[in-house]
C-alpha cells in the first residue's frame, strides 16, 4: 500500500509539474528549422485547443562590444538545438515602472545589453501542420525607456484573445534609452534609431523564418501602444520596411507626436550632449537631483556621489581635454560607457526626457506631415483613449495643495504646458510672443466661460485635456487624415469604455521609517473627484487585450462579465483587421474613415459609429488654428527702418502685430462705412419706386 501511495503521489506531482501558470497543460516539445539552425519550443493545451510557444529566440547578434551604438546584425548559426522555452533577457531599463510587472517582474531581474530576442505564440494543429496564419507583431511601449516583450503579457489571455482566433502573435525586445536612441552626427550622415532598426531586423527574421511556426510572412500586421505605436507608425511609412509590413495598428501613438520624433535644434540624445553630462560640462539642477533621489532607496540617498550628475565613475576616455571626433567618441562609449549605475541611468533618462526617433535619411526621411502623405501605403487602424491623461494627478502640474487659482497663474501653467509639449512638435523656433498668443488662445478654447475663481479639480481636468490633445489626439487625427487623403484604408476609434469595477495602482516606494533600503508595496485605488468621473485613459485598452484587466501596474478588480465581453469584442475586431483588413464583426459594422464620411468608432458598450474627427473640435484646433498662429508669427518680416532698428526681434514682431491690428481696424471701419452707404442708397431707391396694387407672388403661401 505504501508503494502504491507513493506512486499515486508521484503521479499527482508530475501532473502538477506539467502545468504552467493558469492551468495551461504542457503536452510536448516541438522542434523546427530556422536559418540559424534547429530550435525547440513547447506545445500547451487547454480548453481543448493547442498553442505552440517559442520564447527567447535571438534574432540578432548581441549588441555588445563593437556592435554597441550600431545597427543590429543578423544572428549567426548555432551548432546545437536551441532551447526556446524561457523568455530572453529584457533590454537595460532606464525607468523602473515595469520592474514590478505582474507577469515579467522575475525576468526583469535579468536585464542585459544582450537582449535582442523575440517570442512566438502560434496556433498548432496535429492534423495539419502546414496551415499558415496571419501575424500580428507586438511592439511594447514605455517612453522608449522601459518595458519588454513579456511585460503585461498573460499567456492564457493571449491564447484566448489572439491565438485561438487564428492569429500568430510575435512579441519583440528592442534597445532602450541611449543604447537604442542615441544619435551620432558623423558630418556627412547621422546615425541613430538603433531600437527601431532592431524592430526592422526582427521583421526581416519573421519574413525569413516564420513559416515553420505556421505564420504567414505575406500577412504581417505590426501593432504597438504609446511609444510602441509611434514606432509602428514610423515603420509602416518607412521606405526600408516596404515588404515587411502589410498593415498597422497604433494604440495611442503616432510618429507625428512631438514626443515621438525629433524636429528642431540639437537632440537631447545626441552623443555629444550625453557626453557633456558625463564629463560634467552640463549639470543637472540640484532641485531635480533632490526630487529624483526621493524616489530612490535610502542607500542611494546616503551614497554621497563623488562625481557630478549622480555618477559612480566618470569614463576615463571623457576626462581628456582634447576634443574627440565622432568616431573617437563612439569608440569611447563602446568601451567605457555602460550605464551600469542604475541611479545615474534613471537620472539621465529623467533629465533627457522621452527617447525620440530622428530623421536619419534612411529609415525615417522626414519629420513633417509630408512623411505620412507621401508614404502611407498599408491599411491602418488608429485611435486614442477618451481622455489619455485622465489619471494624471494635480501634483504632476504642481497643483496638489493649491486653492483659489488666479487667471494669471493658470495662464502661466498653460503657457508652460505648451512650451513643454506643443513647441517640441514644431520644425521652427517658437518666439515668446507666439507662445503667449497660443496660451491666450488655448485658455479661450478650453476655459472660456469658466469662473476663474474655480477649483483645482477643474484646472487639472483642463490641463489633462490640453496635454491629451497635444500629445495624442491631434497627431493621431493628423495621421488618420494623411492616410485617408492618400486613399489608403484607415479605421479610426476612440476607446471610451470604462470598467464598473475598481482600478488599483501598485507601486513600490522607499520610506525611511520602514527601512529605507527595502521598497514598500503601495496600492492606491484610482478615485474620481467630486467634479469629474475617471474616464478611459492611456494604456487602459492594453488590459482588455493581453490580460484580464492588468496593465502597467494597475489592475481592474473585479474584472466583470461586462469587462470580459468588452475584451472579447475588442480583440475580435483587432484579429479581424489582422486577418481581413477590416475590423468589423457580426455585431458591429466599422466604417472606414474617409475625407467625406469622417467617421470613427466609439469603443464601448454598446459600440457605435460617430460622425466627425476623433474628439472634434480639439484636433482641428491644434492641427489648424494653432499651427497657423505659430507659422504666421514666424513669417512676420523684421522692420528695418530707422525708428525700429534699435528694437529687439520680439519688440519688432509685437510692433508689426500692433500695426496689422491698426490696419485691420481701419479696413473694418471702411467696410462698415461702405455698407451703410449702400444701405442708404437702396433705401432711397425703394422709397422712390411706384407702389403697385398687386404683386405677382401674392398668391404663394409658405408653411412654417
């Protein structure tokens, strides 16, 4: 009996071990041949369906040594069977907000520069191993500073929502921060966009190798969110990706956004600029350093960094007084600049801002709307959340504890928002006079009719709206218009669904009274203020595609039947678009956006088609009125007469503006005078006309 009992226990343990997370049953291994050699993955089964999973496939040589800060090169052959059963290491993270990801936190501990891996989740059928499925390639977001191919990815949900709908899913890693987006000016050409070139090489690998995994290389859709969506936007338009991309899905991101693509002046991510911070030519402000260290451990705060800008060591190759050439500087970075110190790594990312793409003349050839209108060629599904920055708190705008805000204070805050966002999307310098004019116009557009003695809640909402429209809505709509005007199929949407359940945000913070070296898990419930309910915000749609209500450290709890219905319908539309080029379902007909129809889908329960641009009239204001204002001021000629020669450029511009206003006033007076004179003449003629007892139209009756 004891032997039988032990055998029974062993069988139970084996059955338990054969399960992976969420009850997926491991059935067997599967090996296929790719260009590099033999590769082994696994087949799982649940709910009666099979899925083949290959994780951690290297698609490029490790970008280390002399390959750092260079375009990636194709992975060479391997001699033995490659085991693809675990995720590959994530790329070096320059922000922490995915370090505690529900699904990827353990793998995040392995971050490395050797990180160019992809993962394949594909349908599998024992009876027909030759069937090919359309492909969707997922490019994660994270400001080009954070994230990986497995962040926010629940395998069981992915299987149900995507793979079992007959679609092959591929997720990829790409280099982040300066490692992936530093730009180098060699004089005769500029190099950069290394993270985007990583994506391009992954797409080339898919073209060459996806068939054995039952994927169809002739039907590849690329899909991304936020910074990932901007990358998708750029690749879908790039002349270098013509045969690699057949359709695209952008969730809250566009290459036209100010934060996505560098447009004017020196790039923050230029190698010389980064070198200046490392050799202390440029210094972070003490206030910024103090604020930044508040988010770090007690050990980091007590460390007392001996070198500038929170560096543990200054690379020796940057200490020479001799100015280095571009080639020498790259060699210096390749050999000695590793961003190993996590504090400096995050501090420099915080200082430089979002890692933006650049115009390199090859992958990306233009930084204006022309890039879209000239290169749009593949079907596009694009949209935004109802209020992208609805989850931003008052502290973000330095309004946390303030009350009774004045008009001047609010106008200054609006002006600062435009200066930090909209201005970066222009290809020319924005003069102070133009900035003030735009701020005044923006106040009128968003806050006209509001008592300026209003509450902080009202102001925060308006600032959220302004930033949402500048960052996401306006560029998305401009791209949609560009595709539609070119005659390319485009489907537009606004994600308006908000779950009924609570939303909890998880964070890890350091508190001195709780042992400041260990992070404390903090869970906050998203609350609606007294004035405005919380609405669909940035990244919420991810929680209905790749997981059961989880995304970027927030969780919908409970994830209700209604939420599951929304997830099912949303992913069905996405997979329909991947398979057919049209997201319509049996329940909902999604019409194309055209220059004539101008319709977009409101994604909620029930779904419906809406007339007009997304969130009209906001995108029209930023894409038309604000653009005209900024361009008009730039084109004002500088006065050169004796009376104005001593004026500054700003004063000359203002003087010209006053003169134009004065001229416009006189034109108005003359027009009114002419109108009055015409009216008087007509009145005199009418009085002199002989009366008639009957008129030919007296018998006509108009019914009102």
